[in-house]
């Protein structure tokens, strides 16, 4: 598990980018935490710098939207999904991410 930050340091409606390989973006929205690959599958843009609306993030480069729960794009120009990753909060209130492998299915976010 990769440590991210304390839950109190990730306000509702915000995100944080992890400098992993590949980079991972962690979002807090609607009372839940979600983690997806940070790079848009259409072109090299950071999704953590995009616009968050409910369970969707819009790429800041070409406005492709991704569902944070599944990683699936909801409109062009993106056609390929991004990976989702397991997020948890430990007993001390620290957010942690378990990176997915390419073979793992999409996962729902965790309660914040």
C-alpha cells in the first residue's frame, strides 16, 4: 500500500497526484475516495488537474470525461479506460492506495 496523505489533508472535491510509475490520482468526492491512473488515455494530460464533477473527472486537455468508479471514458476523444486502484483509510485516518495490476477488474471507491 502506498501512503497518500491524512484524510483531513484531502478536502472534499479535491485530488492529489502520486509520483508513482505510472502516476496515480486520488480524488475525494461524494463522501468517497477514488484512485485512477493520472494520465488521460487519449493524450498525455494529468487527470488530477482536471475538473471534478460528482464521480467524473474531465481531462483538462481535450475534455474527455472518466468515471472514477470504473475508469471508463464517457465521451470522446478518449476511447480507452484508465485503471482504477483500491483506496483505503487506516485506523489513524491515513489514506493509502493499492496499485492495480493490468489484469485486475475495476473497483468501487471507499467511504471517506
